[in-house]
């Protein structure tokens, strides 16, 4: 989840360089007040972990701070610890994130040291050459994973104003600080102090602050098109597409955090087949025309580097994909009207943009690949939003008569990153007592035999008698592949 990624606090390159910020804290007995600023969650910490969608998540959260009518959401300022008098600044920041006019710069090093009842945060940027001028810059720091007190002030010559007291609360996840415009300096120092000494906490609450901890820091700035402040284009839009696709699936499917996790690796699978330029026309046609349930599996490494998978569809098959994508997209948009979830609708619009849909006359291979993934994801979303009519009627009749019939059964799947993280495999429940509606001759005779007084025999049971396959498209480090999991989704029931 996004919160879990934030706890690990790792940063993926977006437009500049891939950086993991490490922080060292030294402890001295005379500096207990400074140490008390740190959260107990920050020491000792886990080793830095790869969070491939981290920067995309931050930018998506900024975009989603705006309602569809352009107004700020009620919790947006609180989430970023922005005071009310800076709401206009924050709204402009969110608009720039929405219009792709936001540059991102990560420090290569973040050091934290204690000094005279203060904590000094040092940010070092490099070796990549930053823009000479930075317009409307803001600095983003973590809050919930680092600081355990809301009574803090941050002071630096690089901030504007030099001293800022964020409006933090229990709901705050980040601290957003306004920065001075002008020529960029490679090294920054920020003093962090407690503004209140009413509560004295013991140093033991903090833990071993001599351990290395990991935090992130992002410098965001206006990078309008046509200016030299815009970061170089490293063609990471495909990674952004995968991140948006994963989040759309997470938002679209129900999450049961209490359900036991089932490992996909335990299932029997047919041999995997690569999906890419070498894929046969028959394989791709079969996938495009398939109505079988599908899972998109995102392994960790698949989004740690630019993912340059392509397809080479024939003109006829590309036109069929276009028509099916257009139809499925319309169905999902119509179904989403009944769901008050503007965030999911916003992600869907962004997915359309990143996939280049609707297509132009010539569609390059990478956009064909994205359109294919988007189409299969929308097929899954349509299933989630609108269960099959036949299954609904079967469940209704079964509920009325308590007879053997198909029921929906959702299980949780264990994988590092997976979309969706649940699968509806269905199950069979209901009575197999006389008169049996769904039964073969053996079950009818067995039931009659038992009702004649031979109760030692096993009675007929309501069990699945037909199954559908599950298609698992795995976006791995070495490319995309397809695995077929046979007999995974129950589609019909009988008494046996």
C-alpha cells in the first residue's frame, strides 16, 4: 500500500536520478530534547527498500488533492501539514502536478545530526546538474514516519520565510515547506526544534538513535513547458503508466485485510509464454478475445527500471483491440457513475492519456502494449463493478430455495505487488435434498438410498463441476509473460 511504501521511505528517480537517502543520528546525553523530536518508529529502522512507485504516488496524491470542480479536498491541507494561509500555494502546486508541469529533484544524501538541543537536517543535491533557476520550489519531508511531536519549527536560509511552523495533526503524512526562488545551492541545512517543552519524554521512548535510519526528501518546483527548468525527459512514462494501473486496480477491487493470504506460486500452471514483439498473432488474438478472469502481477523489479515492452499487432488485430477497449472503457465509465470515487475516475483518465487512447493512425509498439494492459485491466474492473448477471440470478434463486448453486467467493492473493490483490473464484453451496434440481443419476440414487434409512453413506454434496481458467500476466524484470492457471474459477455446480 501507499502508506507501507512511505514507511520504508525509499525514493525512485523521476526525471532526474534514483536516490536512496540515508540518515545518521548521533546521541549525546545533553541533547535529549533534540532526540525527543524523532519518532520511535524511526529508530532503529529497516534497511532502505525499493519503492518503485513512490514518486508517482506523491504526485498522484497531489493531483487527487483537487476535487473534480477544482476545489481542494477537505483533508488535503491536513495531509500535507499546510496552514490555511498557504492554501492558494498548495492549490497551485496540485494544479501543476495535474498538468505535468512539476519538476522533481531528490537529494543524494540526507544527514541528521544533533547540535545544541536542535536537530540539523543537511540535504545534499548532486551529482546531476540541477536547473539554474527554480520557480515556486517547495520541500517535501515525511512527518508520520520521523517526527512524533507536532510542536516543531524548521529554520533555514533556504526557506521562505526562514522559520516555518507546519500545521501538523494526527492525519498529517508530510511536511510541505516553501523555499526561496533563485539560484540553486547544492547543500542545504535546516534546523529542527521543538516549539513546546510542556511534555518531557524519556529518551528510552525513542530507542537506539545511533542506528542508521532512512527518510526521503523531495524538492518540487514549477517546470513549465518551454523553460530550461524542466527536467530532462528520461522516458519514464511507462513506469508511471504501470504505477497508475496498479493503483487503479487497488482502488477498483475490494480489499479484505483480515482474509488469509494465498500464494499463487502453489498453483499448478501451464508453461509461461512471453508477451512482446515475439508473441504470435494467435496468442495475442486469443488474449484480446478471452473473457477469462485475469490478474496483472507486478514483481518488484518490473518497475525499478524503464519497462520498454512492445507489441506488434497487425492492423486488423489493432483495430479489434481499439474497438474492444473503447467499448469496455465506456462500460466501466458508466458503471463508475454510481460509485462516488472521483479519484478512480481521475486515475482512469490519466491511464487513457498515458496509453495514447484514442489511437492515432499510427500507434507505436509501446502504446499498443499499454493499450493491451489497460484493456485487460478494464475487463477486470467491469467484472468487479458488475458481476455476471447469470451469477446474480443463480445466487438469488439459491438464496430463495436454499438449493445447490453458485456463490461468490473472494480470496486474497499474496504477492509483492499485484493487481488486483483479490480474486473471485466462486464456490458451491446449498442443499442436495430431494427433489434435487442439479444432480446426476448417481446422486439421485444415492440420495434415495440414504432416505430409505441407510444413513451410514456419504450424502450428495454441492460441488463445482465446471471451471474457468485464470490468466496471470506477469510484468517481471526480464519482460512480460503469460501463465494460465487452469480450473481456478468455479462456473457451475451440481450435487455429486
